C-alpha cells in the first residue's frame, strides 16, 4: 500500500491516539517492553511518517526514501506501530512483539523488520549511524534527508557528542534530529542521574541549528520541521519537551513505567483513557 499522508493537526492527533493504543497492545501482549519512552515520542513520529518524510511501504529500500533512525531503540513499540499502520508489515505482527520467533525485536533490528534502517538499542549509537548515512547521501548527491530521535538519558553517552561534532564538521544540513526530552530514565530524573542541561546551548555550541518546542504540540512540530528545511550548512536539532508515558494518566512522568508492562486492569484502564 502507498504511504498515508495527513495534513490536519486534528487528524494527526487522532492518529497519535490510535497508535498509543497499538504501543500499549504490544507491551501488554509481551508483558515486556518500554511503554513510557515510546508514548513520549509518538507525536513527532506521526508528524514525520505521515507528513514530513517520503517513505515507500511497498518498497522499503527505495533509494528515494528519507531515512529514519531511532537512536533510543528500546522505544521501538512506537516505531513498530507507525510502520505497521503505514503498511510496511501486517498489523497482526504487533501482537508478536518480543515473543519468539517474532520479527519485532525488543530493540529496533533492521535484519528482521521492514522499514527499520539500522539496528539500535545500544544507547548512543543510533545518532552516529544517522550521521554516517547523512554523509553517504551527501556523497551520492541525493536529495533524501535523514531524521533521528535521541533520548535525554542516552545523551549522557560520549558517543552522542562525538557524532554531534562530526555532523557539524561535515555541514550535514540533510540531518534533522529530535531530542525527546521527557526528563526521565530508568533510574529516575535525568538531572539527578547525570544532568545534561542546558541542552539547547550545548547543541548550539557544537555547531547545530537549534529550536525548542513542545513535543506534543503538532503545530509547533510541523513549524519546526518546515524551519529545518530552510537551514543550510548545519545539522538541525529540535529539542522537544515531552512527557514520559504521555496519554496515560497513571504512566505520565513516572520513571517506573520506563520498562514495565501493564497488567490486564491497567491495560484496560489505559485503553479507556485513549478511547476515541
């Protein structure tokens, strides 16, 4: 099936709500996975897959495609929900997440899953791969763009900042990164575990064009993506303030839901909150 496109922010919000249900379904069926950080980035995931990027669900390796890298690879239930809804693979696969012999691994895996560009999950290593892809596209004189999502917890990794330095050095204006700033990681608040702030100023100091937005406001997301295309000679960082567990009241801003699956009663309560 061809790529679905959405123009209205109302339609995007409705799609994000439906995909939040798909995220929870995967984690509930497996009784394993990472719901909190998947729910926090799904809104700009919708903007990317349904508005910004060019992808080919019927031909995932089409060279004209834009590339997407989920650096925080444990948050792959959101990417799987997006890919299934776009038709890269049957939606029935979602119920096999993390269950052998599934094609939907617990961290994004390109050898198994159509539409996944690179294997990620070893935190910090997705952004360097995105940088390498962007360099390769520049060498090929391709018009395709590279989009990446990094987490605030993984930004404690030194390799993130090596990649940041390299991207600016190579003037990668075909690279746009979303920083999913939900403020929490598995051990608690990022500021307490290892503070990464002031984050926008750090990316600017590394030579990136930076914009700060509300990562759940579709109008701001779309404006930031349009702005990113105007930047020349620099990679772009969109610092998106988000809520871990967004959309499910008892999961929101709770680090305990980083990597814990809901039980049946919790799953049903969450679905009720996300009902149309």
